[in-house]
C-alpha cells in the first residue's frame, strides 16, 4: 500500500493489544482479593451443569440500571458506583486507541471495537459461570465511545501529537486523518 509506520504507532498497537488482552484477563479470570485462591487464576471451571440455560444471564436492557438506582437510593452505593464506573473506564482505551491508531477515525469504529470485545467477554463469562449481562455490553460500548471523545479532545488540543500515531505514505505525506488540522 506504500505506507510507512512510525515508532509511536507501533508502540500504540502493542498497548492496544495489551489493553484488549488485559480486559479479557480481568473480566474472564478475575482474582478476588477477598477469596482464597489456590492459584494465580483461581478455580476456573466451565459450566456444564448449570441449573438452567438462563442462569445468571440478563438479556433485558437497562435492568441493571434499575438495580443500580435502587442500591443508590437505599444507601448501598459504593460497589454500585464502582461497578458502573469500572464498566465504563475499562473500555475507554479500547475506544481511544483505534481512533488514534487507524486511518479515518470515527465513532462507529470505536463503538464497534468496544461492542465486539464486550460481546466476546460476556459470552466468555457465561462459559466460566459468571454473570452475563446486556447492560455490561451497553456500558462497555459507552466507555469505548468516551475513549473516542477523549481522542477528539486530544486531536483538537494537540494535532501534531496525534499525527505521530498515523501511518505515512512513503513520500512523507500523512494519510491517517483526512480532516484538516484546526
């Protein structure tokens, strides 16, 4: 394609892969600090004898948000806020990095990356007997969109910095972002 990469872009790609792998590791095999764990990843068992197919599965959008609101109004909000913000924050890099690293950044790409990885995580959580929730997918996708919005702010504040992460044509012209710099 006649393109040349840059060192910051290559480092960014490694960080992106590490972020995606880290999200999957933390969500599929969490090590709970409050539980005794015999190994680094704890006891991982695939659920073959689940009480029912729908055990620990929520396919009703926004049900978790109603539970969050109930917890907050009854004073038990610390873990609720932690879970809500955690679902958003963990996916911010997975929306930010595709916008920074790939040509023609757009919110759809960031949302699609966040949605796809979140869907993969939720399906994996079903297989390892963890809760699978459509609301987590919604929050994770929103987190990826927040990452894209952070990219937009960074691109506006430091356009020369964001250009360092784009591929270049062999003649030195930048090809990553077709919008003119402000």
